[in-house]
C-alpha cells in the first residue's frame, strides 16, 4: 500500500474519532511515518507531537513557494477508495 504523505510534508489535521479535539484544524509537519498508515506530526503553532492516522490528515499546498500561510488543502484521494 502506498501512503499519501512523506516526512516533512505540511498537513492540515482534519481529525477523526481518535483525534484529540484540540488538534483538529491545526497545521502540522509530518515527522515520522509509522506502520499501517499512522504518522507522527508536529504542530507548527506550539510544536506538540501527536500520532495520527492518514485519514485524519490533508496535505497542504503552498502556491507562493515561500513561507507564510498555506494556501490550499489537497483532498486525500486514498480515503475515497472502497
């Protein structure tokens, strides 16, 4: 199985039933890829690390090429597969 995120990818935490509510809606960076689609991500606002499933994350794209705020969320196509 191919997973949708790589280490150092910038993601938005969408959340699912296993995601602590305080992380939902925050921007994070993938710091490690674990087994079975789990990722360790570190939030950008206060550097908290949390282990989350790939279904609870959405990849961010940055049109400007530089730092700053993320401009778009790319939907995770893997979650639409049956």
